[in-house]
C-alpha cells in the first residue's frame, strides 16, 4: 500500500511542478491566448425599415440582449496583443409601431484588433480596438458593414496565465451597440 501512496505522491508532485513551471513560463504574459465571455448588450437608436418594398422610415430600437464572445490571439508581451473574435451580440426588438408589428433582428460580428495593457501587480488595465465585420439579420432588417470597435477593461491575473476580466466595448455600427461583460482569457 505504501508503494501506491509513494507513486501517487510522486505523480502529484510532478504534476504540480509542471503546472507551476507552465504558469511561471507565462508569468511574463507572452504567448497564444484564447478566451470568451458573456455580456449585456444594448441598442438605443432608430433603424430605417423597408416593409414589403415600402419604405416605412426609422423604427426606434431601445432594446437589450445577452451577448456571447469567443476569441483567440497572441500576446507579444504584457503590454501588447492582437486578437480575432466572434461576437453573437444577441436578438433585439423594436418598440411597437401602430403601422407594423414589432421588428426583430439578431446581430453578429467578426472582429480583428488589438489590446494595449498597463500591468499593475496582479491587475491589467487595458484599451482595445479594431475593425468589426457586422451583420443585422431579421425579417425586414438586413444590414451589414465594416466599422470600428473600441473599449476599456480590467483583468485580474491568476498565476500569470489566466485572466478574469470585465470590460465595456462599443461597436460603432450604423446603429451602435454597447456591451458590458465578464470573461476569462488563458495564455499558453
């Protein structure tokens, strides 16, 4: 029985050493990264609607939704990284109009951009920005384009390779979308 305990103890010690070495190797913040998060997203603007080839005009959207985000990229050091990601910004509905029923659409975007961070002990404060290729898709809403996005955030570092972050990101589309959310990012 003591042989089993010795082998188990040795396996645990080797695993802990490997994990510690891996975390120490990434303590400088350099390497590939993957991440994702959940966000609250909101639209508060008008969208021009064409209903059955008749121009209705601007319909007001004051709507919020749940957004999801996944991304990957490379951290060159603690201060600079590049990433690409996919955002499902959620489903949005218009205020009800007397002429037509509620308009609904879903919003998605692919992003390419970067982050500039300021590391302070176990926290990073950062700004991010880049280009977003977006699409609004609904029964009477079919818009797309490429526009900038930008945001600010703070990340709490765990062991040098895992970040838990909170951020605000604005997508400056024809009809802007604001997001606020939490997520995790792993550097390896």
